[in-house]
């Protein structure tokens, strides 16, 4: 059961001073400071959007409540578990007050690094916290971007009632993708629609999988909130759109990179919620917080440029939820 989240900021609370940036003065060290470590699993638009929303909210909360929050540079593990472990071990050694890992592998690695400490881990954008073994743990909470996979499949059928074959594009290394892919298969089996699975763990493998789906004449392609595919999404979307194949995905950042549509969470709101949880965890601990908080996924995001290229009217999705029309980000 989700709890109403309130941030309580108590004046005079003295927090650990580990992780101070170089050049801190003695007067700064006497202040109440919350030291936050923010780490992305890897670099791509979805995780960048979340990280920016987190740091923006940390800045806003500090200004509003008159407290000092230091988070330094947002770091990236480059999708490598050993890199992530090194970063988190360093944060633990520096006695950071709270760690915010973004995405599943980052969250799992942060939990390992903090296992024998009281440092809270407040993760962001884990699609299935239970499957990732992130529930029932001391000092661990976070936000989930769990998908409504059936609704995305319904959107596909609304756009193409003669749907015969769906491509499932994802990475087997992504725990985030497992549940949504299983849900998609179940849905398609019940509808009597065939599907073709193609996977990749590198950019080259993902693009080879896309070429295979195009050659197999898929009518549409579905990708969950898969970080590996997202890293290649600009090219993935271009190739699929050029072939006349709609790409449905698990997050709005896929759509701003060129995918056709999603029914997913707003990552700016997810980042804001994660930051608020992190501040509360740093000051009060996680005892009164839930294992995780699932964000509302009822926002329909459609790329109007992709829709035009595919001959799709974005308004066909307006009955599925709040309709958000975007264009492809050029940078």
C-alpha cells in the first residue's frame, strides 16, 4: 500500500560530513549538509532526464527549506557492474548520506555496496523491484516505472486492426524488460497474433536485431523500458520508421528519440519523487517509507513527426489517457 509522502526537514539536525567536495571551509563543515550521491547506470536520454529531474528537485528543496544539499557530479557506470561497484564503494567510504542509483543494475550494485552500512539507497526507475530482489531490504526504497503493457498492445491494435506480427526488441541483460516481455507474449498469444523476438546486448547487436525485424516484415515493434535499446534508440527509430514500422516503447524518452508512442510514466515526475524520498531517507531513515512507489503510467506520448511519416493520426490514442504530443529532440 502506498503512503502519502511528506518531507520533514528538521532544523538543527547534524548529518555525516563524508563526501564533502574539495575546498570545503570550516564554516561549511559546521552547517547541516545532506551529501547525496547520484549515479546513472549508463548514459542515454531516459536516464539523463531522470538525473536532471533529481538534481533540479534537490536544488529546489534546498532553496525552499533553507538546507544545504551537495551532490557533486552525476556519475555514470557505463552499464558495467564493476564500474558501478567502484563508484558506490567510494561513496560508502566517503560516508555519503544517501545514494540515488538510476536503473536496475545500478540499484542492485548500490545495495551490495551498502549492505553493512546504514546508508539509505533510494533508487529510480526500476520496472520490477520484486524481481530485482530490491524489496524487504533495510534502508532501501525507490520509484518504479512499471509498464501497463496491455494498454500499449491495445494502442498497437487501435492503430492497426489487422496486426499479424509484432517484433519484440529488447536485451536479455535487462531485468527491466523481463516482466513486460512476458506480459506482451501473453497478450499476443491470447489475441492470436504472432511475435518475433530479437535481442541485443550491444549497439551493433541491437541494430542487427532491428534489421532482422524489418526483413521479417513485422507490423509493429515493442520495446519495454530497456536501457540497452534506449542507448541506440535514435538510430533504431529512424530505421523502423523508414521501413514503415511503428515502434512502441516503454518511456517518453524513447518517443522524443523518434519512437512512435508510449503509455508510460513521466520521468521528470519520477525524478522529482525520487529526490524527495532521498531527502526524507537521509534525514529520517526509511522505516516509514514503502519498499517502492509506482508512478502513474497513464500518460500517452506520441511523436507527431514519426506519426506523420507513418501516416498515423495521433488522436487515435486520445481515449487511452492524457495525450502528450512531442517531436524528436535534435540534440
